């Protein structure tokens, strides 16, 4: 296991700007290469606040984030966001075909040094149980699960180091949920332990499937359970959310 985490937070804190309410208590957290982390907790407990802070999508009120042992400065932020990918519950899908959606990132300045690989995209689709014609489907024809698969492939093809999942399957049927889990599991190949994921979920069974570390969030406080996600009605040993 590497000594330096991919991402490490130090006393990360978020407040509601209007009410002054603390949304995320000072949180220190380490994510190492090969980690598969699940975060569960009640609605409104701060899970999404933590994940968005980790992705640097919202301004921090206190604390700092390090990436490979170095502070994420304003200059380094574009590179950080390129390697730390946030996948939300409701994907943003463009008009046109699935392939049009997959090609879109390559029109952005941050990705002009890489090119779209259609065969690789088809391979990702097959890992999610979709046929060779999936890339030719129109976005308007996609189910919610297929739209989420499209959004996930769009991210995976860009070779991020870390995936941050904000309840990506919460509104999907079981078949679509398992297809997305299968795609993520293939991406997190144990033979290539450079990658990591953090998956926010309200489903304890799913949390157990997608993780080897389980954290809980309550009232903005992140706590790590020292054993895999326990079934309802049982209780595991816990410690503060630092590795």
C-alpha cells in the first residue's frame, strides 16, 4: 500500500452561507490507491456535501485538500478535476447519439491532448451489458439506466484516478444498478491498483458490494467502520474518519 494517499483532506469544513449552519464538520480523510470506499447515512446528513467538497465543486470554508501529497492550489485545480471525477445521480446528457455524448469531452480544452477511441468506448458498453449498437442510440431513446451508463463511460474513457459517486443508482431499476456496478468493478481491476472510488449510497447492501471500506455520515460528522457494512440491526466498531 502506498504511503502517500491519492487524496487527503485536513479539517475540511463547509457551512451554509445564508444560515451559518455547519454542513460538514472538520473532516480529515485519506483515500489510497486501490481503496473502494462507501459512505452511507441518513438523508441530509452531509454525504453529498462531503463528496462535492472532495471534488472541489464547492468552495471550502476551512481546511485543505492534498493530491499526491501536494496542496491543490488554484493553478493545480484543473488537473485535479481532470483526475478526480464526480458522477451525480442525474446525469447531464446532450442531444444526439450516445457517441456524440462520448465525444463531447474531447472538444474541451482540458482534453485536447487525447482522442476519442470508439473501440474502447464499445468495450465499456459491453462491460455494462450493452450491445455493439449502443453508441448509435439517440439520447432521447435512452432509459434512466442507459443515460447513467453513458455518463459513466464518458468519464471512464478519460482515465481518471478517482471516481466520486453521488448515489448514481438511487432512481434506477436493479438491472441498471447492477450493470453500473459491473462497469465500475471492471474499471477497479485489482491487477491495476492505481485507482480508487468513493460511493455515496443509501443502500447498505449496495455499499457492501461496492466497497472494502465503509464510512457513515451523521450531522456532518464522518466516521469509519472498521469492518464491512453491517446488515440493518447490527453494529460494527467505529472510529473517526481517518485512516
